[in-house]
């Protein structure tokens, strides 16, 4: 029993060094910030950023149960669009307009505080523009045929220099554990405690 407890303890310690549960490769014309956070968008965590659209930027990070992904993109003189693919706890995700909603921020304050304020003051709508993965003038920057170029309205808006678009996944990318999962975990811890007390007795 002592060996079993030790093995479980070591497994728990090792879990602190496990690989990140989410990865992302994306780019945007012209710049982007990648966040994760809850559905309300009031606890955003910056996971990466980039400002050179011919470059595919890759990041690995953890998302929490119930988290969504947010891509905040800003254009600087048209055309505009972003492209990306993601590996999440719930499977593969791509830059498809059906998979992302949007809010257009009223200002150029692209800080986390500015983004959260824009989310709090806006309402989510379905993204409208989508073009094939190798569309001009960009080509396939991220190198994945499933990742389309997308934007919220069209690819040549003249107003985007004064604002930015916030894209959020339609659904959470990490499941919230069912209550029975917590119950099983607590039961296991309880059994270990009973076994330890018996050995002491």
C-alpha cells in the first residue's frame, strides 16, 4: 500500500510538468492578440501576440474547464483578415466563420482591460466573411488547408484602422467536469486516507 500511495504522489507531482493542453498557430493582417478566458470575457489571459502577417505564430498553453479562445485582431490599412488552427482539449478548431462570433470594439485600446470593456459593452454576432486558405493577397500562411481567412464583415473595410475586432469561439474549448468526476476523485482520496490510517493503527 505504501508503494501505491508513493506512486500516486509521484504521479501527482509529475502532472505539474505535463504538456500544455492547447496549441495555436495563427496570424492576422495586421496584428493580433490571443487570449483565453470564460464566456463572459472578464478574466482574459494573454497567450500570445503577433504583428507581422506573413509570419505564422505558434503558442502552447493551458486552458481551464469552460474556457473560450479569443482572437483580437486589428487592421492597418486594408485588406484585413486572420487565419489559424488550434488543438484544444475538445479537438481541432479552425478559423471558420461558423466557429467564431465577433464584437467590434469602439476604440483602438487593444489592452486586456480595453478588450474586456469592449466585450462587456457589446453583443456577440456571427462572423460574415470567409475565404479559402490560400486566398490572395496572403496565401496559406499557417499551412493548413482547413484554416480559412476570415473577418467579421468584409475584407476591405476602411473603418478598421480606428477599431479592432474581437473573435470568440462559439463554444468552449475545454469541458467542465461532470459532478461525478469530482465525486470519484474525492472517493479515491478518501480511500487513500483510510488506508494510511489503518497502517498507522
